[in-house]
C-alpha cells in the first residue's frame, strides 16, 4: 500500500469508526485497505473477510462498469449522494445512498478511492417507527400506506405537504405530467382525511362527451329527456366522501359554471328536477396542464380555478428525480414477477443504468409498462437482462422522418458447425449497398445488424460473439432482439 494512503487511514480511521456510516477504501489495485464495522453490518460479513481482497471478489455480481468505487479509481469519477441498489454477500438487496471520490496523492497520482454511504433500510425503519408513533397518537387508527415510493427529497416534502392538506379538508388541485401518479396523491389525500371511511369516487373528465357530462355529474330524474331514468350522479355517490376530477383540463366550460355554484352554495339538483340536495363532498382535481397556462388559453374559468386550488400539489416528472428509478423499477419487477413464473427476481445492473439514463416522457406509468413488457419477453435467467426502450424513441422519430422502404428478404446461408440455427430477415443489398438517401441512423442500424449476423454465423455460441463484439452478453442479447434476429438452439451446449 502506498505510504501516503496508509498515513491517511491511520489518521482518520478513528473518525471513520465514530461517524456511524459505512466507509470503505480501496487502493490503486482495487483491493480493500479499509472497511469499517458499519460496512460489515450493511453487507452481512466480517471486516477481516474483506480487508486485502479485490473488490470484485467481494462483490462478484459487480464489474468495472457498475462499481462506483472502481469507476472513481480508474476514471476519477465523483459521485455525490448517489442512490445505488446492490446485492450484499448473502444476496440481500441493499439500498445505499453514498458519496464516492478518488484519493489523490501530493503529486496528483490516484492512490485509491473512498466511499461513504448510508443504508436506506435504516431510514425506512425509522420511518416505520414514526408511523407507529402517529398511530398511537391517533388512538390506534393506522396511517394508510400511500403506495408512493420515493427517496427524492422534493417528493418527501410533497408527501408531507399532502398529509397536512389531507387533514385540512380543503379543495386540492394536483398538477403533474401524464403518468406521474396524480391519482395516488388524490387517494393519499382521501385516505388521510376525516372522510377516509366514506366513498372515493373518480370521474375522468376526458372520458365523457359534453352532452353526458351534466347528467353524469348531477344525476337525472325520469322524464328529464328521452330515455332518462332516475339515476344518481357522481356528486351524490361521493356524498360525505371525496370526488376526484381527473384531467380537469378536459372539463367543458358549460359545466364549469355549474360546478362553481356547487362549491359556492354547497347544493345541486339532478337534471330535470327542482329538488335541491346538499353537497357534502370534498373535491380533489388533477390536471396534466399547468393551471396558469390553462387559464391563459381560456380552458378554465379563473373563479373556478381559485376555488379548486385552495391546496396545490405539483408532482415532479420522473426525469427530475432519477434516484427514484431503481427503487420503482425493483418494486415493479417484484409486483409483476408472476409474468415470468416468478423466475425474474432482480434487474441486471447494466439494465438499471440504462433505465436511469432514459428521459421517461411517460413517467412512472411508462416505466412500469416497459418493465412489464420486458418481463414477458425475457426468456432465460433469473434477472432482467434487457429492456425495450427503443420502441418509444422510434415512435417519436417516425413523426419527423419519412418511413424507410421495406427491402425484400433473402435466404441466409447455413451456419455450418454453429450450434445456433439463424432465422432472420436480412436486407438484400446489405449495409454497403444501402440507399444513399437513407437517414444516417438507419444506415448505422443496418450496418450493425450485418455485423451481428456475420459474427453469429462464425461463432459457436453467444459468449464467443459477445467477446468478439466487445459487448456485455446482456447488451448483445438486447441488440439481437432489437434487430429481429431469431436464434434457435439446435444442439446442446456443453456445461
């Protein structure tokens, strides 16, 4: 070990042990030279089993690309408050929030890397204790689980505000992009309110044609119009409870004035009736359009908006809270693991990194749907080793580019001694003979496909193909699926 690194460890080891955080240091060779008791507790191991060993021997499921310590050591990468999921020595999932930095000597040479982290499971345990305390303070009434998963500070603050608003029994407007979880927040507001034991009724304003809106909202009496029967509306169904108006920005202007009167007078009448009913209903509304923009374009009456917006919650999009992506992804895999016959239990680290880099225009709903589809199509192994993200990107690109001409397919030569039989559609003229007017990205895709086909014909197995391509096997399998190449095993591989 370098003498400067050893001196630094001797100087700070007592401090590292006192701060009650997991601290680990590797030297320039990637071997552990410091590993405190907090690390050992988090990873279900002992300090003496780790010191002096290469990092990848302690965590065999990691590699050069997925280890933040090795990335910091070899590339001087710095991670500040990075959220990471990994499996410890017993295979248990660890949710770790850490800071990782390279250690530089006086001459600027990298001597090693240090990582200081906190186990979020401890924070989760403290949160459960707080909920138990709240339950006791409320006389044994349990605080409902919102179903909202987040470690993002902004979201935690938003959840706190939502629980405060819930008890206030005021109208609340929730603003957020499509797929951010507005209905989950609406349910949280209801479940944490004094109305929790009463009905929670949802009305999607975008799903109703304007002629049916009034009768659906207020109800009807028999004979009000041709075919009308005595039916109660959603206001009556939600009596004493909560009415959630989803996609408020789709509500017709003709209805907005009548809803405003309900909020002002606390009364309403069924269509075709003069009888007045009291409206003891809390209204929570949601919009995927900014309220100020909605008023400016004339889509919402300002006086109604002011009534509905006594409380206001703005949910950040998923791209602004990337730390939540691993937490949500892992939860969705567990939720839908039955689609893989309970085979898939975790997500490949390389796939997780890809999920974290994606833009997610469809937010949490899009993340869940993509993982659901990927679970269905994942064929082997106990981990999810690919995700189909390109389809969404390609759909966006198709709106700005002309569709590519479909080339005729041609038969492929036999693969000789290869243990895989290839069945794929290949363009007749190949990548070199591609249309010169074809977009650059499309030509590159075609060229990549041709290269993959060549390697598959020449190699005996996918491991050899991955080695020759210089790709992780999970990435290779993803590319094979993306290019529509089907592989049929025709011989049994040796173990």
